[in-house]
């Protein structure tokens, strides 16, 4: 897979927002608004976690795909460009030695 698949999906979501089509699930989400979109993102995130925890890679792939789709809908709704995500990921890929240091919590206090 290349980023062209993600770009195509992103463009399809934009197209659905700009040119609603009856019977389109994407259009339904936009019609219902941000709360519905965020609810679906949360649901798909939870389902992804459960599938991974169950060790079911086939199901995990399906759930990750659902999550990515719903994230794209959220991005378009919020005016976030996919190129901005690519740019941030590119910046992060160049970092090394960026393990966060966590402080120890004294449970006796």
C-alpha cells in the first residue's frame, strides 16, 4: 500500500462533504455532526484495542481500517489536511533518542 490509498480516501471524504450523496454513510456522519463523528472514532478505537488484546490480527486489521476511515472523516470535518499529518509524521521519523522520561511516583506519600 502507498500513501495514494490514504490520499484517495481523504479526497473521497472531502468529495462527500462538498457533494452529498443520498445513502452515503460519510454524508450521514457529516449531517449528524462532530459529536457523532467523535463517538464513532471512540468506538472504533475501543474495538481496535479489543481486537489487538484478543490477538486476532485479521480482526485488528479490519478495526484499524475502520478507525482510520473515521479519523479521516474527523479530519475533514475539522479542516485538517492529510498533508499536515504526513508532515508531522515525517518530522517525528527524523527524531532519535526521544524516549520520554517518566518520574517515579512515591506511593507512600
